């Protein structure tokens, strides 16, 4: 199964309200990043144990660790969580920037250093979410 098939299977496996919101977000992100690399992480470690929620990733950047090692990873991510959906904006150095700049404007969402969590798309301002994604794309290169 290729990455696009894995993504489609993951989204369609969600309960209806979450599924339609994730499909809409997937389309929005692809409109912002039409030629991006797609990723699918199943949430399992090398021993096949679940260590996180499955993630859909978009784009590409290199993570630099303190020990000098690097790793390829996605720029923008999305996953279902127990209460709704998480959107990840990776590569932002200032971990307070998203909450400070977009937190109040987003609507009913919790914003941490790189993660925006919300229950449904109707609870948030989608234009502001798109602005956070665009900011992440511009700053994580």
C-alpha cells in the first residue's frame, strides 16, 4: 500500500464527523502545498508497539539534534486524537509564537509549542488555521 492509500484508509477509518473534517483539512493542506512530499506514520515503533497516534505528514524539512545528528521529517502534520484533531506545525523555533500570535484568533482550540488541537472544524477559524500553516511553511526552511 502506498502513502496515498495509507492516508485514505486512515481518514476513512475515522468516525463520520472526524472523517469529513480530516478530509477537508487534507484538501486545504494540499491546496497550500500542492507538490509536497506526503508521509504516513502508523504510530508504531520498531517492535510494532503503538507509541503515538497515526500521523499524516506534509512537506519536508530536516530536524537537527543537539548531538549534531539530523533526521528527515514532515513540516505539517495531522492526526486524529481521542477528542478531535491535532495539527502539527514543525520547525518553529519560538515555542510560544503560535499560541501568542494565533491562539485567541483560532477559536475553540488549544495551542502548544507546535500543536493545535480542536474538536471539530466548526469550532475554529479555518482562515486562521491556514495562516498558521503558511507561517510554518515560511519559517521551517
